[in-house]
C-alpha cells in the first residue's frame, strides 16, 4: 500500500478533481453530488466558495505523490461533517481509510458527522472502520440518481 498524504488543494488540482467527480460509476455511487457533474462553471464556483470558507477544511488526497481525491470537513446546520471523493482507480486499496485517518488527526472537533448512500457499502465500511457509528437513516433526493434514496447518517464521538 502506497503512502497516502493530505495537502492543501492547489489551483492546478482543479482539472483532475473535476474529472474525478465526473466518473459515471463514482457519481452513481456517491449519489449526493452536483446536479450536473459535467458543469465546470458550477464546479469552479463551488470550489472557490469552499476554499475561501473559514469553516471548511479541504485537502487534496495524494498516494505516492499522485492526486487521487479530496477530503474535507465543513459545518452544516451547526454540525461538523466530513466528506471525501476518491478516484475510482484506487478504490479498495485503503486510500479512503488512510485519508480519513489523516483528516481525523487534523480535525479534532467531536462529534463529527458523515452521510452516505445506504447502498454505498464501500464508503460505509470506511466510515465504520474509522469509528463512526450509524445513528439513523433518512430519505433524501440524490441528484446523481434523480430519485429519493435512503441515506445513512453516522457520527464519531
């Protein structure tokens, strides 16, 4: 397993991150994505907003120096939540788990919350291994699937 690291997102990362977030299988699995993953202007606007927000801590995820995703914490309705996007080429290789462990060392706020489509077993496994506990589910609209689906809500105390 190669070394995973976190670093600040740089302007030069945006093309790669945009391409990763357009992968059809990854979009379907994530479910709760941008309305149109191919809308570069919307992606750029979102990234500019989150990179400037004081309550968002966003990092590039690298494996052996190669950009393979992003991970972040943000505040929503008073709760600190985490999110990540890992390139499908490294799924199942422990990258998401290592990136999450590194983020949890940096973000000491507890509790932390996370959400995942209930059928996204890989992401749920990563979160559970990191100590997140399932605290409930809800039905929510998933733009990537153009349908309401079950979302699992998790918390790390």
